[in-house]
């Protein structure tokens, strides 16, 4: 049953699910505990179409969440995919299209085969920068399997994940247009189409970028801002997500309940933003 205009959908942001520890990595055990908590407490994961309908004014059912992953790391196939499938949840995956390679699908957890290494985030960055992205990123064959099972939807996260505002400030807008064009072309060629959902690389955007994204065919724009509410009819150009750290299900559950609460949620967000403003002034 839908809950009306005060229904907010918490959007969870993951990057890695791996035994290799790191700030933006959830261990397989904790990730499974997150999913177990959601299942035990009656939550359901929305598809991108269902979430879009929510933002367009059709309130989602109560106890709805959106699960998202950024970048497209190999560990999403090795560990996250079999666990999502086991518990009956789906997720959105925003891929950096130039980092995705060709080749046969590698083993994943549950197949009884030796698993490929899944390094921590900083090591992944180093390997990608050295031109060896295939060692740590997904392959199209793996994406097709995950997508075909209805476990992962695939969406754009640009083509190279470059912060052009830092690298080439004067040409950043032209660079972003090209990034989006290349990403869309790649997704269309490989998967037969591209959605209206897009996630900003490293969370950066400005008014120019928002306009460029919209002109490029993207309507639903995902941020890394945690302290806001995704209500029915709210701004599709500023979708709030909170990062899931390496924490067990009860901890994540408390954060989800705070985000979804019609009274506590807004108070918590204002308090967190106030604390952040004090740190900036210090």
C-alpha cells in the first residue's frame, strides 16, 4: 500500500562488496546482514521505473528502498550479485563505460570455484590508472548475466569518471557533453539502450552540468548528498543517497528508518547539515 505525500524512499549507495577492507567497502558478511535485515523487516527494493514513478508523484509502497552501486567493480559480480539474488533484491549499477571490458565471465561466490582477487578501492584506482582495468572491473559478459537475471539494472556513470572541473576547468562543459555522448553510445551498442538515470562522477555537479545532462537525455540525476528526502514529486535532478559503510544490518536499518521517518528524518537532516556548516566555519 502506498503511504502518501510523506513517503520518502531511502537510496543506499554502495561501491564495493569485498573481503578487502576499505572506507567504501562492505564485507560480504555485512552486506549479507544488510540484506537479511531488509528481508526480515519487510522491505522491498524498487526498480528504476518504480522509483521514477515515485518521483513523478506516485508514492511508492511503504518500506521501499533503492539500492545503488557506483562504478562497476568486479566484486559486484563476485560477491554482491549472488547475495542480492539469494535474498530477492535488485539494484541499480552506474557503470564507467570505458572501464568495462570483454572476455568470459569469471567465477562468483557460490559456484565452488576459486574466486578472482578483489582489491581494495585504492588498489583498484592504481590498477585502473595503469591501464589494467579488466583486473578489477566488470566485463560485459558479467553485466549481461546480472542484467538478464533481473538483479542489476545498468545505468550511466560517464565514460571515464574524470573530474573535468579540476582537470580542465575551461573546457569542462564540452568534456562533459562528450563523456555523456560516449557513455550513451557505449550502453546503446552493448545493451541495446540507455535509461534516463545518471550518476555524477565523484559526486560533483553544477548548474551547467545539470543542463548538459538534461540536454543529453538524462532526467534522474543521482548525487552523493545524504541529507535530503526523496519524496513523491520531489526534484528528479537532485536525488539524495547515503553511503553504506562496512556496518551490520541493525546499524543500516536504523539509518534507513531515520531517513524514512516523516518527522525524525527532516530533523536529523537539518542537524547533520548544521554540524557540517560548523565544521566548514572552523
